[in-house]
C-alpha cells in the first residue's frame, strides 16, 4: 500500500438473532472476537486510520478494543449503513480513500481487499459475490455492457431484480474527497426508512465517478454472522482452513475436522496430532512431537520428540526434548520440564522446574518446587506448598528417590541422593544421602473384630 487509506468498520448493529446480551461483534470465532478478525484484516493493509462505528451494547465494543491505531465513533440511533459511515467522517483523512468493512464479516482476507483497492483506483469499488441463494442481500444491477448501475436492497427490489444472483457483500471503497458530500445527500425514502450506503453508487454514477465491481473469489470470506448457527458454520470453515495449512506444512492430523486452533500453532516436522485437540494462544511443537486425542494445549512450548498421551491439559509451560506426559496429566503455568521427563496420570505440576530424566508418574502434586535430575517421585506424593497464607518452595536435589504417599511440607529441601521412605511427612530439611522416614510403629491386634451390622 503506497496510497493512504481510511478503514471504517461498521459494528453498531444489534445482532438480535444472536439472542445474547453481548454485542454481536464481541462473540468469539477461534477464540477471538469477530471484530478482532476484521481489525486484523484491516491492519494488514496498513491504513492511516481505522474507525470503528459502534452503538448497540454501549461502551463494551470500544472497551474491548482500545488501541492507539483505532478510533471509535458512536452511532445512536442506528439509521442505516449510510448513516453509520457518516459518523466516521470527522475521523477520516479526506484525502485518502475509505474502505468500508463489516464487523460481523470476519473471514474477509486482506488479499481480497488489496485486489479491490488495486482494481478501483480513484473511483468507487464494490466487492460482490455470486450466490446460489441471494435472499436478504442487496442485488448488483448492471447494464448491457456489464457496468454497475446501482445496488437495490431486497425489500425495494422488483421480482426481476430479486432473481439476480450477484449480490453486494457490503464491502466498498469510496474516494476520499467525495464521501462527505455523498453521505450528506443520502435519503431514507425506501422500504426500510434507512440511509443506505449503497445509494452512493447512484450518486457516483451521476457525478461520473467510475464504479468498479470486484467479485470475491470464494463465498466464505463474504459471509456474515447473524446467528449462532452461522457463527458455528464460519468457525468450522476457519478451523478447516487452518487444518489444511498445517497438513500442507507436513503435520499429520488424524481428522482435519476435529482440531481447534484458537491462536497460533507452529509445528516442526513429523508432528502427529490425534482427534479433538484444542490449541489456544501461542503453541509451539518441536519436531517429532505426538499429541494424543483430547488434549488442550494453551501457550506452551513442546520440545522435539515429546509424547503427549491422551487427555492432558497443558497451560503456560515449557517442555524439553523427549518428555512423556499423560495420560490425564495437568501442566500448569510456570512448569519447566527438562529433557526426558515423565509426568504420568493424575499428576499436577505448577510453577516448578523438573530436571532431566526425572519422573513423577502417578497421582502427585508438584508445586512451587525445584526438582533436580534423575529424581523419582513416588505415587501420591504431595508438595504442601501453601500454609493458608503464603506459598513456600520445595527443593529436591539430583538423584533423590521419594517413596509413595510422601508429604513434603514447604519450605523444605531434600538433599542430593537422599531416599524418603513411603508415607513420610518431611517437615525438616533432609541431608544428602541416606534414608529418611517417620517412626511409626505397625501394630497388630490378632483378635480384633471388624464392626458388623446388628442381626447379620
Ligand atoms: C447491507 C447492504 C446490502 C448487503 C448486505 C450484506 C445496505 C443498505 N445494504 O444490508 O446491500 O447485501 O449489507 O450483508 O448497505 N450497521 C451499522 N449501523 C446501522 C446499520 C448497520 O453499524 O445503522 C452495521 C451492522 O452492524 C452490520 C452492517 O452494518 O455489521 C450491515 O448491516 P445489516 O443490517 O446486516 O445489513 P443490511 O442493511 O441488511
Ligand atoms: Ca439493515
């Protein structure tokens, strides 16, 4: 983009059919609000100004999106698309062309918008699409030489016009110096009593400004969201496209229709992902990583050769090479695992480092801890990190062996090479080497009778 550009995003509508208290454009697609997708497509064009028209839902929209490169104009009441763009005029550079986008048309690609900019020059550009079923859309009118002569809304259209299948996507480019004049000239003498932005096409033709139509290459990028069902439809389109991109990069997906990426997933070579996995935020997978079915990975980095077994939840952690996690493991924020670390079923690791070769395989909680190399933590072991007011650290040095069902009452240190016997409550530091255990006698009462119910 060499020429300066304004972008206006229309997002004032109420979206009644969403049946929600939330403004429509704040509903999420792939974990990001609809309007966020549109703003990102706009930003890719490097415009001088982006102005969002909001209205329904009060200040929720500006509050959700405040950013230095965005301005917001309130449209209240909402009197139509032309009236909406009029609210943006004071925010625009009147020397620059103005691109109109819809906050509820989230999948539009910046490549297609660039095509519209290129094709339009200094005139008016209309992004159209040909639909099998054009119901509800404004129809594109053309003359015998295929030049656009106007756009007629369905409610104002004759039966012949309604048969036209080329429709207005709503995305439009307007020349800078004319916008204010044309918008001021709009009238609302139509079936809906609205100020139609589409009427600028006729005003442009009257002013001998060329009107160019660009047909969107694929239908999905022009689809709007008006209902939860349409939202789900676009979500699947978006997810399938991401899955296709991953497969093109060499990732093996057990089923490209059963993966959800809500953010960005970067994968190395020979990565395999089984069904029903969800990736959130920034996830990085090294080479030769395997992810089993039904895992959720959120802002994690996974080293080469790691194996994540089924049903794991990993959030904000970092795994070194060749770790084996799961099934049913939980990795929480601040977990940093070295190489060849094994975390097994029903083990939770939070804000802890585990050194190379260490293993915590069954039913354990490791929190606020530093665990050295080649440590084995037995089943049922818990770091008691919380005294009810403060969190304390547990340090387990290299080559320690911790038996089953041990409580480590932090702050506490277990010295290098020490062994902790099963069932021990460790509440004092353990020196390196040797064995530590609590003295508990094992009693036996040979004639003891188990309680039994009366009469049995
Ligand atoms: C509009 C177009 C129609 C096109 C269709 C594509 C006009 C007159 N009609 O139809 O040709 O085929 O989009 O979907 O432009 N909005 C506001 N303020 C308003 C009215 C609307 O911000 O006062 C916003 C809505 O939030 C929405 C967008 O503009 O994002 C389109 O509004 P909508 O009512 O869905 O479109 P139509 O007017 O039916
Ligand atoms: Ca409308």
